């Protein structure tokens, strides 16, 4: 007998509070729940998900991009046909915190090569998207860690945003990923995977960055401004996202004379140069530095 497909369950803040924080739920006023629902665009998102929940992964990704009405321009796309069959890790800066992920997943997948995206494990609850994801394992979760390693051992091309956190402006106004986690360097070396560096142009609203600055001034560690990311995503509707694909970097370059953290900084530095110098070749001897205007 065919397996019954699980029905879509709408995202509901009140129900989430009852499940995840029952002691807190009764103290949260309905007015706050309504405000949060509007801020998160839950009605629009729920309607979209309900209509798209039975789609296959590639169809769902395409539907997401249509829903957001994103336009994309890829500089250096002629390189992808050659590079993608070589089991690359695609690394990119993270200017928007969401829309660029789905857009890049569709761009890479359009070449007929299985492509997966490293993501927060919470997104695996989206049934149509789950097969296209490589969930980041929680610390101590051996089963999830083995699955994570298994994806990197596979033949799929894998997209990763090493910042894990969308870009913020520096004092000189340049948008920059503050830090890149070096996991992609470890996986490139361990599984002999080349790197495809990609620069993504774009930014969020001034309001988003003002909230980030206020939160930091108050020394609040939790990224409260991330609550606005769904709203920022909707503000990107109809806009053009420009991707610049750089020349492939062989994993053999990442020798043990330099630590993995520094290698990650060097690749990050290279990605930002690609925005203005698309044909730039990765220089392993170049010292990482903050970008200048």
C-alpha cells in the first residue's frame, strides 16, 4: 500500500507556545501573538505552504522562488557546468539571511547535479524541502553527526553559508560576514572536495541593521533582529540578486601549515573580492583582511 502523505499543519504561534513553553503561554497576550503573526507574515506563509506542501523537492524550491518573485543574475555561470559534477562545496557570503539560499539551491540544481543545502535542522520540518537539506547536527547527537558526514561523503554538490548569520555593516558601511565557521574547510580536506566560491550582492533594510546595532549596544547576545528576517524576505520581493561564481579552489591547497580558521578567513576574503573582480584567482598566501570601500 502507498505511504500516506502527512497533511500540512499550519504554523500557529499560540499552539507553538502551548507545546514548547506551556508555562509561558498563558502569560502571552493575544495582541502580542497577533503582532508577531503579522511580523512573521504567517498568513501568507501558511497559504503558500498549504498550496505547495505536496510538491517534489525541486518543484518546491522553484515554487518558493516564484512566490518571492526573485530575479537572479549569475556572473561566471559558464563555469558551473564543468565544476558541479566534481562534488564541490559551494561557499558564499550571506547578505540577506534567507532568500539567497533558496535562489542558489535552484541555480545549482538546474545543472542536473544533485545539490543540497546545509541548514538549521528546524527547516527539516518542511517536508518538501527536507530531502534537499543537510541538517547541522546538535552537539552530542551522534546519529545526526553521522548523517552530516554521510552527506559530505556523497556525490551531491553541497551549498554552505559558513557565517550561519546574515551580514552586518562594518564601520565604513561595507556589508560583511563577521566570521566564517571552518567546517567547510574540514569537510573539503576530509572528503577531497573542491570549493566553488560565490559572492552574493544584496542587503536588508536600514531598520534591520539599526535594531542589530541597538541590540549590541545593550549587550544582548540573542539576535532579536532575526525576528524581522521573514519581513525582510518579503521586502526582497521582485528584486534582483546577483551571484558571482569564482574559479574553483582545489582542496589540496588547504595544507596543514595554516590552521583551518585562517583558511576560512582567506576564502571569505577571496569571496568578497569576487564581487568586484569576478576573474580573481584564489591566492593562498594573501593575508585575510576586512574589505574596503
